[in-house]
């Protein structure tokens, strides 16, 4: 190689080195410029600088991370996540990079992917606080409170002076209904952490949920204005009227989840009868607390004429229940469309199209994403004559909708009226018996299931005792009777409605404590209609005294022998004529009858045949029942449109005059 060539190579190398140095200087300048712009409150200018730096060095993790952070700040999470994925292999090499990927995935609502990234972060560094924090939050969203608390404990160990970590742990312990443990944690905190407003507020909540009301009031009197305001906002969000009501609501939530760990004390503080009769709704307090700017309701704006169709609004319990939705749709088809127009309001977000399809012929509106005032605005647009709220005593009940008023006539079911702690006459105009409400009598015939026991998760040769119904009907006494039945009937299994995982865990824990093997409790699949499952059972059993008309009618339509403890007069009148020997006043009598039938197959078979006859003749005459409702609703609206006040009236029987 001659000297000239060597000189050229050396000059080229020097030139390249100078260009690299220049590019690195420019890169550093752009990164500094972006950092300064962000500090000055100009995220757009900062993003522009970081993106220019990224063009110079597309694989630099600092530039990628900086751009992603700004994209998140500018509400572009998908673009940020895509950018981080371009250097995923680099980020997965360290705990911080994994955590950043997890945060990005979480921002795009990719929960499973986020969980995987956070778990990988902990594999690389088991004390990574951000990964622990977000894994705890993800568990809490799914109400896996014990898992959430475990992550929070590890986070507290890593960051002992971080008040947010301690606040999270107390939240998760309270969510798990472990108030004593939350109080114990509070007393072990460093003094500077204990004095933080976040912690002080949670201390008061923990005292209240531990039934230490006097101590809670004393601690509240010492709060500064800021945490006191936060506590008031918390109580308002929870719907509690005070600290004792907060304890009561927790007790009711525990009953819904079949969590009876603190049952004895809850009964001592609240009273067993009150605890079992359901949450009493305070309309008065909700009305006083209301600061709405909604205009007063006026039916005069509707301008309805006597000949106009009657506009009926129905707040459905759920459009994710296939049987309930199909039953309601089947009933509404029986009404004269020239006389009635139906508007269905779904309280469950994003109802599955396959389930809500039967109601497509009517006006279906999903109101779960509305707050109360927005829901009122939307419902008022439909200019309703009657508002039927079927959600009373369910998680979807929203009393403020009725308080603001959305129809000329607001109707409450007779059995729901007892759930209120004060008069309802200023909110609801009248009460009706259950059999005069829409959807009260399911009209679906399903005597043969298209499913097999195997596909339903049932043992093929077991004696299946079906106890479908809401968890509010399950009490420790009821479950004790069930457990005793299972111990006396070795071939039997107990078949329950679908439950959330935490409720299933509570019931399985109770079964094991009662010396009943966990596999003898079978939970129905959440994606299968209960109506199609009922024919697979051998016996239906309702021992709580709160048997509802819909469930018992489904049982009848499936020709399933049913034994029920019934207090509702309307239901007794419908069923006692043909099935007088299956309706009882006490749980003990139901238990004895169930044992007798399980041990006498011939009698059980005869009862099923009698059920079939009763169904064939129609324990509920669909056309007659529908006509009776139509007459009642028309009478109510006729008075209302004429300007008369609601009044007591008798509904003529279908097919008669007068």
C-alpha cells in the first residue's frame, strides 16, 4: 500500500471521528434542550427536541424513553408504547426498563402484558418499588385484596418512609376487611409517616370499620382541614351518611361476598335482623346532600296527548343475564306496540350484543358510563310517562335518578318499599305488587336443556341440589343447613349461581370448615343462562325466605321440583294451589322435605310429573298477566295525563269488565 493511500485512509478516519463527535454533541444538546423545555412547562417543544435527538440515534434508550414519557403526558399512550417496543430487547435487560414497559402497557389497558413486564422486573430486582406498587394496584382492581396487600407489604419494606406505600397497604387491608390488621400497621408506623394527612384519614376509616366509633370521632376532631375534606369526599363517594353507616355498608358487602369472618360482631353492632334484611336506603340524606344544577322536572314540557302511546322506562337489573333479558324481551312482545313504547336502561357497561339482541326492537340505552346527573339528562329526553326501577336492592340501584325525577309517574315495587329508612312519597308516586311490574314473570319454557351435566361441570351421577339465587339470600344459617344436607347425602352436590372468585373462595372456606369437601360445591358457568341449566338439576332448594318470583317461575318452567321458604304473599298465591306441599314457613321444614325427597326417588319423580302438569296448565297465564299489567299502567297514566294525583285502585282481572 503506497503512502498516498495510507494518508487518505487516515484522513477519512479522522473526518468520521469528527462527524461522530459532532453528532454526539448535537445529540446531547438536543436532549438538554428537551429537558429544559419540559422543566419550563412546554411539553410540545420538549417532545420535538427529543424526537430530533432520536433521529440522530434511533436506538438510544434515553431518547426513546424521553419521547415515550412525553407522548404519555400528551395523552398518546399507544404511540408511546409502540416506541418503547422498538427497543424492547434492551429494556428487558434491566428492572427499570421492564417496569417502564409495564407502565406503557398499562396505559394502553393491556393488563396481562403489563403484569408480565412487572413480574419480569421483580425477577431482575425483587425490591423494585414501582413494579410492586403496580402489581398491587392490578390485584386490587380485581378485588384480589390479599395479593394486593402482599405486594404492598414488600413495597413498604423497600420504601419505609413512603407514605403512599403505607396508604396503599392500609387500603388493601381495609378492602380485604382486615381493619384490625390495618390499625395494627398504623400503630407501627414511624411518627412522621403517621402524621401524614393520607394516613390520618385512613386511620379514622379503619377505626370506623372496626366499630370503634368513639375513637374515630375523637381522631376526626384532631384532623386538619385538608384531610378532613378528603374524609368527607371519601364518605360521599362511598355513599355513607357517617362513620357508623360506613361500618354497616362494609358488613353488607361482606354478606354479599359470603364473608362471615366478622359475622358475630356485625350482628352485635348492627343487629341480626337488620343485617339480613338488606341495606336500607336513605333517600332523605341523599336528597339533602344533593347540590345538583339540574332544572326541576316538569311533565308539562312533554305535551303528551291522551291518544299518544304510553312511554315506559325500565331500569333493568342487568343485560348480561341472558335469561332475564330474554324473559323481559318475551314479555314486551306481548304488549300492543300502538299503545306502549318501551325504553330500557342498562346499568351494566358494554352489555354483550348477543344478550341484549332480544331487546333490539325497543329503545335500549346503556347508562353505566353516565354519572347520576348525566343519566337524568339522558332519560328525560325520552319524555317518559312511567319510570319502573327494577334495580332496587341490587348493586346497580341509583336512587338519585329517582330523586331528580325522570318521569311523570315513578313506581316502586311493594316489596322494595321496606328497604327505605323513611317515606318515599316525595320520590315515588305509587307502589305496585311484584306481579304488576315489567319482567316480573319470566315467560320462557325450558323443560329440556341442550347442555349435558358434563358440559355444565356437574358429576354425571350426583344428586344435584340447585340453589340458584343472589348471594344476598345466603346466610350462615342457610349455609349450615346446606352443609348438613351434603353430609347426610354422600352422593349430593350443591349447585350455586356464578360468583366472583372472592365469593367462591369464601364459600369454599366455609365448606371446608364444615367438613364438606370443596368439590361438592359446584358454581355455574358465568356465560351460560341459568334457565338452560335448571333442567339438569334434581331438586331446587330456597331456604332464605326471600325467594323471588323470577327465580321460582324459572324453576317451574323447567319442571324442576322446588322446595321454597316463601314470605311473599303474591308468590304464595301463585304456587300454593298446585304445590302446597312444597312451600314452607321455616328453613327447618324445607330441610326435612329436601331430605325426604332425596331419599325417596319415587316421590321426587311424582313431584316432577306434577310440576309438569302445573306448568302445562300455566301457573302463570302469560297473556292474562300481561293484559292485567297493561290495564294497570293505562289507568295510572290516564289519571296522570288528566292532571289527577295518583290514587289507590284495584286492577280488574283480565277478561272481566269494570
